[in-house]
C-alpha cells in the first residue's frame, strides 16, 4: 500500500519543525509528503525549504482546510492518504500501525490513532512537553448530533487501549483509503468545500458510513496534538466553557457547518427517531447564542443561503447510500 502524507499549513511556523522531525523518525515513512500552504506570512515557507524531500504547493490566499486538502488528494496517486495537522508529534510506529490495520481490513475507509496532548516548554518553544491527557480516541456523534472526540480531556489510564469501530476519524490525523474517498466524492470534492473549515471531517465520516465504509480506532498508533480547547463534559457545559475562547469567525463556522451537516446528511429514518434529542440540543444552543453570543446568529442566514448547494449534493449522493437507516441510527451514541 502506497501512502502520501498531506499537510495544510497557514502560519504554522511554530509547529512544522516538530512535526517534520517526528515524521523523519517513522519506522514506516510515507512515500510522498505534500504540503499545501494557504498563504502563510510567518516564515512557514522559508522553513519548509530546510526539508528538501517535502513537496510544497503554495496558494496565494487562504482557501481553507477542505479545499486545500482536496487539492492535495487530486495531485496524489497513492493507495492511502494520511491527512495531518501541523500541530502534531507522531510516535515512531504511528504510521506503520495505521497502515497495517488499513491493509488487513478491506472494509475500512479510514483509521485513526490514539491522540494525546502536548504543549511547549515556556523556557524553550522548541521543546515539546508530552502529557497523558487524551485528546481523541476517535470521533463519535451523539443522538443529539453533537460530534465529539471520544475520551477528550480524560487522563489516559488505558481505558481506550482496545481497538474499536468509531463514527469517523478526526481530521487532525487520519489515514484514508483512496478507494473509499473516490466512492463518496462529489466530482473530486472529497471534503466539502462549502464548509471551508471545521466539521468537514464529520461530514466525510457521515458519507462514508452511509456508503457502508467503516472507521477503526487503532490505539497502538499514537500521536500527540497541541490543543488549547477542551470539549470534555456535558454538552451545554462544554459549549459555555470553550466557545468564548474561539474567534468570532470560528464560532460562526462551527454553528453554520453544524446546520449544514444536518441538511445534507439526515434522512427521515435517522432523524425522526432521534428528534427529541436533536431538538433539545438545538434549543440549548440557540438559547445560549441569543443570551451570550448573538454575533454568531448570522450563521443561521449563511446556512440558509447554502441550502440549495447542500440539497444538490444530497441528491448526488443518494444512490450511494447503501446502509439502512435503522443500521445507521445505531451509530449515534447516547
């Protein structure tokens, strides 16, 4: 199985060296590394020149996560594609463990590692400090349609040391089978470019599950992710704690794309049985926005404006839905 690694950078100077150094230590190295830079202005491109084996595609403006990764996927011919964020540090056997699992199980669309957290030493921004706090043990989606990282914020006591099927692979670090990506793509649009960034990985996971492709969490593959926000806890508490720390544009993207997910992917067979859970979650979120975060409300208008595009993509995907609603419904967790 040939593997290409795709990295999207945007002012990622602080993280790129740590990531690429960990990549050089992999026991199973990718066959090709492609960086798509979204017009970084912080010296990221100059830094990448120090790694001559890395191929770089430079965009003249920030095209977003989804479109940049689509560019990279279209430029590659590998059997599998490792999607990665620059703010990562991979353990030496991470890629080898992911590839081995994907090779052995043809029904898998994707695999994801155990992600733990790291930070940088205040005294030396080049020195990562590893933690035993879980960042993600795979993506799950609740009956309310809230997508979360399994185990996020929990101390790692081995509670997620068993392989498991999950709803999807978080876009932070995921190995995808090209055949599966081609199966659910809309005219070579793998990640939905209408999303720009944020929750495009949830949308892709939903389409893959609907088409009959599974995702596997591989705990023996380990990596560390730099993250400052935590979503651990109950839905409303997590929302209230983390949202004020985000930029206003990210808040709007988050809310807009959540609504686009529902418009694009729900069916009556999955939606109606879970309607009370969905309505309760949406009501809590709407009340929070009205009382605490009204500048995010224009995202409602933005979502409405994109309804025709979502309906077109929904119709285009209709014939590739191979999983019965009752089976798909079981994937949504309490």
